[in-house]
C-alpha cells in the first residue's frame, strides 16, 4: 500500500495493519481515516478484466460518507474487479 493510501485509510505506515477493506458477499467497504481533512478524494473503480480490454471506470459508491466508502457489485455480473483510487488534493 502506498503512503497516500495508508494515510487515506488511517493506517500507520510503520507497522503492519489490518486489511484495508472488508469484503462481504456482493460488496466491499473501505473505512476512511480519521486524520483526513478533506484533502483526499476517494473513487471506486471497476473492470471486468483488470483493465486489459475493459478499462477501469469510476462507479457510484453505495455509501460515501465521512467514515466509509462502499460499493455493491451489480447482480447481473458473475465476476468483477474493484479497486479504490485515492488522490491528494492539490
């Protein structure tokens, strides 16, 4: 995990932390870090094949509040890849 992602998720870059996400049947949740002061943008992206022929595209999260960002997998897809993109405000 990059230092920016560790910062955005409230992890300590000096120690091994718990997993960055909670994966449940049909969805994934990332807990946002308490130290973040609106200087980080969180985006969930999906692809059918890790971006090889199906490019990564931003999707609407099912939850996006001060504490977490979550995404529920579309029921019409058997398999899908999901990633969290974190960017630092300039």
